[in-house]
C-alpha cells in the first residue's frame, strides 16, 4: 500500500471536522439511526519531511490557542515513545501501531518526520479530538477509518463519519458495518437553535459502560428512536420539533434511569433542552424563541458562558 505523502505540500495536510450527535445517543451502538452534524471546528494534521534519518517521528499537538499540549518523539520502528510514558503517549503509540497493522508501509521510509496537529476548538469541548485524529491518520495512511477506530480506541464510528462529511448524516451500524447517509438537514428555524457547553467533559467509555449495564433488550428503544429521528428530519414546524426533542429526552432518560438535563439544570427554561451524545457533560442543544441576549443572560446566571448559534457551530 502506498502512503499519501509526497513532496507536494498540499498532500501533507489533512483535516477532519468535529461532530455533534443530535439523536440516537448510546443506542447507535445497537443499531439505532443517529442524526449527526459535522461542525465548523475541526483538527488539522500536517506532515513535514526532515533531512535527517534517525528513524524518529516528532509529534507536536497544538491547542486552539496554538499552544503545545503534547510533544512526543517516537521510534519509527515500533512507535515507542522515547520522551514520555504518559497515558496519552501510550494511546497515540497504540493508534500509530494500529495504522501500521492496516498499512505495513506506514512510515517505513528512512526519513524522519515532524507531525503537527492543530485543534480549532478547546479539547474539553468534546467535539472529537480523537475521532478527527483517527480520520486524519486514515487519510494519510490510506486505510479504512472505521477499522482503524475499532482496532485502536473503539466507538460507534459516527464521529469518524462526521469528520469526513460536509453535511448532516444519518449514521447507523448494521451488524458491525457502518452505514452513513448524507441528509440535507438545515431546518427553517435553525436561527432558534443554540448550543451551550456545560463546562465539563464527559467520559464516553464510562458512559458506554453504564449504558451496557442498564438493559439487555434494546429493540423497542431503538425502534422508537428511529421513529423520532425520522420525524425530526422531516418537520419544519418549530413547536413540533420541540415536542420531538422532549420525547427523545424522556425516552433516553427512562431507558438509562437518568434525569433529563432540563430537570437537573434548566427547570425554569422556556424552551427545549437536549443532551448531545453522552449525558452529563459537553454540549446541550437549546431551542430559543426569544432574543439571543435573553438566552445569554439566562445561561450566564448559571455560569455557562460558551454559547454558539447554529451558524457559528454547524458546517
């Protein structure tokens, strides 16, 4: 297999979009259809060939403020990290080795390389720092992104699908195979949809473990979520949209035995509030039929300062 790396500078640059899961939540792991959106924020990966030949790979990860937050030096022979033994270094080593397993030619040349990644969003936002990296590496090494994901960090794959999409998608797993369908979902009332960050990061592995412990037969929930997702995609009525979001939240909450985010944090809010992805952290989606200033004032009273409109957030 040949690597997608040449002396052409353009071929050294890869990019993946961040993601937001609108419907489906954990049940996408068991075949539910998920409406998911790529975001305007993503991650860049740039590769530079060096003149030296010491069989090393230099890796620098930059934050959204262009500050280094990871700096590793790997032995290209087996991707052992030479300067760090942290969990992050070990995780990246695992991903790089999984990439080589899929493409034995991956980084087998003698030239040293310098890789720089740049996030466009704070990494605590939960928009997909890992999934965008997986996608960029798969493009660089010319391997299947879903297989790379499963062979390294695991997950449903919807986030990897968003990383490479330029529009909303319906994502589902048919058995172990991913299925992605692009949809034109930009409701006429998108100016009344906002996204707010709760100020804390939710652990997806822990959330999935909890989900697995709750119930064995997920057939009814999957069917109901598919019905709601289909209705959400097709409605252009704002009030109906809010009703469907509320129905979705009630269903997930009852299945997981968890309180809805509106009940725990926004009981006095005038619109709908929906958790996105793993419950309890990251972003929520709010409907707002008042002014942005009124919404901002309300959320700031709850110490929530990160508020983005549809146009600011969604690709």
